[in-house]
C-alpha cells in the first residue's frame, strides 16, 4: 500500500511546520502531561493560545461553533506535526472528550456557548470519569447527581484527575438514575472547579505528571450544566472518543525520537555497524509504520462511512503496548546510560530517554490494553461478555 497526500495537504503540512519553526523554541518542546511545573505550564498556555489564535483547535468542527470544517485527515496531519515537535498543547480533555460530547449530544445552545471557549482556549477542562471503584468498569461509577429545583446536586469522588488544579471546569460522569442499566443511568455535567464543595488532592505519578483525587461534596450546579440529555452519558462518552475521526499519532512522536536516536548513534564510533543495533532500529521503524498504517485505515474508513474491522480495537491495543516496547528497545540501543536522568553529564539525549521510559508505562488513560482486548473480543469479534 502506498499513501500519498494531495498537494493541498502537503501545503497544509508545510504551513504547520513553518508555524512550529517560528513559534516553538527547541527548549519549549515538552509534554505537558508529564512536565507541568508552573514555568512550563505558562509556556504551554502561551503556545496553546497561539494555536487557538490560528483557528487550529477545532479544525473539524463546523465553523459556527468556532471550528474550520476541515477533514479528519487535515486534523491528523496537524496532530502528527504537533506530536513530532513535542509541542506543548494543553486542554486535550476539552478539545477531544468535552468537545466530542458536546458535538454528538449537546443542545444547539450548548454548542454555541461551550465550543468557542474551547476553540479559543478560554476554558480548560479536566476529566472526571474514573472513581476509586470504577476504572476499567466505568459503568459501576457511584457519583450521584440529584435534581433539586433548577439545580443538580452532585456528590462523589473521582480518581486520577489530570490537570485538575490548572483547569477551569470538570467533565463529570454521574449517576442520575438507580433503577435502570448503567447504559441509561449516567449523565454528563460540566462543573466549575471553583464551586463550593469541590476539593482536589493532587499526587505525582511515576511518569512525572500529577493526578488528583477529586471530592465533590453536594456541589450545586445550574440545570444547564447537564450536557445533552439525561441518561445518555454512556453513549456520549463512547461516541466522543471517536468524534474527531482522528487517531492519537503517538507514532509521529516516536518517529522524531527515532531520528534523534539515529543521529546520536552516529556520534558513537562503530555503533551503527553493530547488527544488533541495526535490528533494533529496524524494529522501531516497524513499530512506527505499523501504527501509522492502522491509523490511516481508521481515518479513511471514518471519512468514507465504512466500518474498520473489529471496530479499530487492534490499533488501540497496539498503541498502548508498543509504547513501553518502543521505550525498552530504544534504551537497549542506547545501553545502560539510558537510565541516567537529565542533569547527568553521561546521560544521552539530555536524559530524555530515562523519562520517556517511565512515562511509557503511564498509559492507562482512556482504558488499559487488557480492557481494550475485552472490548475487541466482545464488540469487535462479537463474543459473549
Ligand atoms: C497517567 C494517568 C492519567 C489519567 N488521567 C485521568 C483523568 O484525567 N481522568 C479520569 O477520569 N481518569 C484518568 N485516569 C484513569 C484511567 O482512565 C484508569 O487508570 C483506567 O481506566 C484503569 O482504571 P483503574 O486504574 O481503576 O484500574 P482497574 O480498572 O482497577 O484495573 C486494574 C488492572 O486490572 C485489569 N483489568 C480490569 N478489568 C479487566 C478485565 N475485564 N479484563 C482484563 N483485565 C482487566 C486492568 O487492565 C488493570 O491492569 C488516568 C490514569 C493514568 C495512569
């Protein structure tokens, strides 16, 4: 199979590269999921506002909601370039999960009110799905929302909330009924994180990022905080993850890391002549290209209204499992110094591989690979639950 971009898309890619060359200094390239010290966060906010000012946040959304009405392929190219450059784009929860939910389920009024604020980076969202007893099994979540007059009263505990202290609002999945199946009992709310009754307890993970335990104690929100219809939250969450029609291009980030690795190996005499090193580098290239092809299969199918075999589940499993494998092979090529942290004069590539290795295991967000296998078996292969 040969993938060729149209002339128009090549011009688009060149435009993004030019923007990144001008607006992103090398030292400002980092992943705000793991590097979120206040000075880094300030850089990430400033950079993300520049992306927003270009109108590139909601590239595939209709123009009346702050988008550009472009194709998922155009959006994929943008994301590939951002990932390849390690560009610190923030608000992924707003851009993907929240906007996806609003687009598939929100009322016209909500689309006009909430989406432009995401497109302009005025509202930063955190995600409140997981709970202490409801991670993979999200349907067993216990946070409750009870209607009282013109308000909803929300009580419960959320776990692993990324970017909580830096965000404005929380995307909350809460139970609004107890006597029906979870698929009809969960609703989605937008909750101001400064509301009385909201408390965040941040904890640092081994990848370097911060997640919070989020406590919601009788938090009162106006009835307009319910996104879409009551009881449809489950369907919205499932559809929102696919609403942009794109696939997270981890392969683009890995490709740029592979280029750095080859450049580094060239500085070590004889390294690239070692057949083991050559085999490992070839394997890394294979991991990258496999994911790229799977991503474009899904994007092409989405764009043409076709179903991807097994609901595209294999791509999700591969992306999750290739991340640590990629890091391990990468470190094997570098040798023992790959485990030295930045700051050590012996650490190759400024110690970044050491951090990448740790971060490669913090990839549970959006569901673990074991869970994705269960979904592939039941939904993709149609096997019994
Ligand atoms: C870095 C990071 C950031 C995150 N950010 C957020 C966030 O912003 N907002 C949010 O809501 N959540 C967030 N999460 C939570 C994430 O979505 C959950 O960790 C994930 O859904 C798994 O849930 P759990 O941790 O409760 O594990 P569990 O569901 O308890 O699973 C534990 C283990 O059992 C396995 N397992 C569970 N069920 C099955 C099954 N049926 N078959 C086979 N194996 C199974 C899992 O694969 C896993 O290995 C984040 C997690 C991480 C690590």
